[in-house]
C-alpha cells in the first residue's frame, strides 16, 4: 500500500481484523486486514481519473469464483465491474474526503451547522418568496442581511467564547446559519407580531429570529419571540441586546404551548423530532394561528406530519430541500404550511 497523508485505522473489538482507510488529494485506499491472513482486500481509487485500480480484487474474486464455471455473460459482468465502480467510487471518495475535512475542522457533534450550497440558497429565496408573497430579490436581500450582520456575528462569537470549556469543546467559532436563513427571511418579509420556536439548542435560531425582529422594530413593525426548550441550559445565545425581543419558556414544549393565548404569526417546530410529538405540536397551536400564519417544520425531510397538517387545515404546503456546502450531513429542509 502507498503511503498517504491521512490514515484511519478501525479495529474490530476482538482485534483480529482491521479496516485501514487512507487518502490524500490524489487517491484514497481502503484495505481490510486479518491478523492471521494479512491483506484480504484492498482497493485504491485515483481521484484524478476516477478509475479504480481495485488492486487485489481479482485475488479476492479468485477465492470465491471458479473461472471455468463462468458463463460468458457473468464473465462480461465481472469485467464490467471496474468500469461500473468508477462513478460510485468517485462519490464515495468525495464523501470520505468531505467527512475527513469536517472531522478535522469542526468540533460539533450534534445540530450541525454549515453554509448552504449557493444554488440551494437561490432555491430558498424563490421558495420563501412564494410563501411570503414577496419577490426572490427581496428574500435574497434579507438572506444577505443576516449573512453580513457583523454585530450579530460578533455577538454569537462573544457568547461562544464565554462558554464553559466542556460546552465550548463542542462548538465552532465560525457562524453558519444554514436553513435558518429561510426562517429569518420569513420574519423579515411578513413582519409578524408573535413568533414561537420550539427547541432551541444553543439558540442559533432564537438569536437569528430575534435579530430579524430587531430589524423589523427599527422599521416600525415590532414583534416578539417565544422559545421553548426542555433543557434549562438551552438558548444561551439569546442574550442582550437580542433578548429584548424574546423570552424562553423552560419545560416540555407541549406544556408551554398549551398556555399560549396570543395569536401566532410564525411557528417553528424544532423540538422533539418524533412524528407523534411534531403532530401534537401542530394540533396544539392550530387554534392560535393567525389567518396568514406561516408554520415552519424542521422535520419535513423525515416525516409527512406538516403536509398532513396543511391538508387538514386548508393550507398550502411547500418543501425546500437544504443542500449543505462542504459537509457530510445530507441536509434537512424547510416545510412551509401557509395560506
Ligand atoms: C435540534 S435542537 C433545536 C435547534 C434549534 N432550533 C436551532 O436553531 O439550532 C432540538 C432541541 O429540542 C429540545 N427538546 C427535545 N425534546 C423537547 C421537548 N419535549 N420539549 C421542549 N424541547 C425539547 C432539545 O433540548 C434541543 O435543544
């Protein structure tokens, strides 16, 4: 095996077999080693040409296939294997390198953040414009406003720097809003009086939504935010001056939502991601939604509860699929239920 810049060794619990992954900018290799038999299988992909050399594959096949027993068609299929593996191996090698990049440059282990692929952002602008009856250009302006809000970015950096070490260890300094940019644009476009977000984690969505409310207030269209989370430590990014526009209710979201009496203009579901819980949140807030309310689901890439809610409550539904740039996570999305 060639020497590579990056090597990962994964041993089986009994220590008898090892998976060796190695790669550099030109190629990646995967090798399977057994303690008593040496290399069992080894494959190398040349990233420039995308052609797999599949060194050792013929030895592997020799062990399981009797060449005399092959029909012409099976023989042809085996010959085609190298060519057929070109595309998927290329994809696999790309995913491997992206994964290595994220593992080495990000400390996050949950609720991953990333930038959006530029075309995905454009699709977001068009989808959000349809939901809010505005133009893609207007939505694009709001997206850029959030991305370029240096005061907000500095606030997040300062709050992150002040975290205790054990929390800080799982956070990145870089600020990447991902699909939350769509939430921000909705709030900027429709100027809601009351927003609810269930599930806060660090409070990235919370502080971004309140930054939108801050801008709306400066334009004479004030509104307020309520965040709910079962974890009393969640939402720490929602601090002065942004907490002037919102507050946090600690406790189970369904319990907190059941006490809400005001009309809700924007609802963001992002707490317990089980299907039943998501549906229960929509059912709970349904009687409180204003006529033109926008309901945003952060679970629509995995469940059909929001589209079901839209159908039952006479609302339209749109789904936008997020596509992260440079991250192994395939992306979530935004489900919109609206009138
Ligand atoms: C995916 S995170 C939320 C991410 C956040 N919206 C953001 O913008 O980064 C999910 C959050 O839901 C909270 N959660 C889970 N079950 C809950 C429940 N039953 N009631 C309230 N919060 C809950 C978790 O504590 C966690 O902070």
